[in-house]
C-alpha cells in the first residue's frame, strides 16, 4: 500500500502542475516539465508495482483490500494489480530446536523440554524438529494463523507430543534401548497435531535425554559397580590361569625328575663321574684332586702339572 500511495501522490502532483496557470509568463514551461517528470515517475512506479518477484524457496501470498488470494505465487516474476500487497513465506526446511545448550551466553532455541515419564520421573529433552510450510496451504496458513505460525502451531505441537509420548515409557527405556520407539511415538503424535495446519513434518531428532540427578547418580554407581565386578572377574580368571600354569610347570618338573631318576643307573653314574673328572683334570688351575672315597673308584688322582 505504501507504493500505491506514492504512485497516486506523484500522479496528483503531475496533474496539478500541468493544469496550474501561474502569473509569471516564464513559469508554465518549468511547471510543465515538473509535471511531466512527476507523471513519468508515477508511471514507472506503477509498472514496478504491477510485477512482483518471488525468490527461490518462497511463495507469495497476495492480499488485496484485506482479501487473501485463492492461490499462492510460486518462485518467479508475476504480474499483479498495483494495489496488491504480496507477503513472502518460506517453504524451505526449517530447524526448530529446544535445548538448554548455551553458545557464548546465548541460548540456542528454547529451554530443554521437561516431561514426566510413566514411572513419574522428570526427564529433560534436547530436541530438533525439521519441518517446512506446505506451498499449497500458504494462503490458508496466512489467513487462519498468520506469519508467526511457528510460535502459534509448531512450538506447542512439539511440546505436546513430547509430553504425551513420555507418559507411555519408563525413564530407563527412553534413556537406553527404546529411544527409537519413543522418537517414533513423538513423530506420530506430532503428525496428528500438525495435520491440516499447513505444516509438513520432515524429521524428529531426540539429541539428548537428561535424567533426574538421583537417576544419574544411580546409573553412575551401577556402571562403577559393573566395572569393578568385571575387573574382579578378570583378576580371578588371571589367578586361576596362573595357578594352572604353575601346576602344569610343577607337574612337568616332577615328571622330568622321575624320568631322570629312573634312568640314573650305577654304570651311568660311574661313566658320568669319570667324564666330569676329565674336565677337571684338563683345567689349568688344578694339579691334585682329592675325591670322596668310593670303593669302586680311585679316591686320589695325582695330576702332573703342565710344563711351562
């Protein structure tokens, strides 16, 4: 409407200047030039206001005298009546985040959503929801909801779906094995909430689940006890294997001793004794060797010293 106002203003000024009859004889030409320039400016503004350009990823909602058009305008250039206002609405995928994470002191999205589980425990969720505006329903969304449809429709629908879904699960289930089932339930409830609202749901991402402090402490204690039990089991297994190893080693030594004991005959001992004596005799540091008395062996051997 602002452009239309200036078009009418320039047109009125131009007509007034052309029809004006000044007293000064030299003024008519100057006034006429200004009048033609004003009319030309009004004509240029009129032509510009008769077309609108819709950027990629947007649709245009035409509104004329408070009446919303029946169809939205897709991306491209479109001829319109110059008094028509066109409101552009994004149809690109948007990310609505509910999180307690802070970035340099600023919140990203809203606070994490707090819900009550089936076992009456409070859980906090960090959630991201991907959605986009249905291009064919842009006019209805603008008429019935407005440009702030995200705050009016999307945000309450997400919170409602999260709360209603949490009542169907225990806290331990949501935090572990059944998180996918919980996400699926949230998605189904959110689809029901957004049905007929002109918003298409793309995906629901449960990024983090924060349990109550008591539950967190209990989980940490359980994990610690489990780790200690695993460590103790490993220690016991190691001790058992070490005992088995020593028993096998001792059995091997015992068997070896039995084999050696059974093979030590008197003749073998005498032969081995004499063999060792040869090594001693050949030693450069000995000249006389005194041996224990044995009736079957020579008790004393005189070994001549080696000549220098």
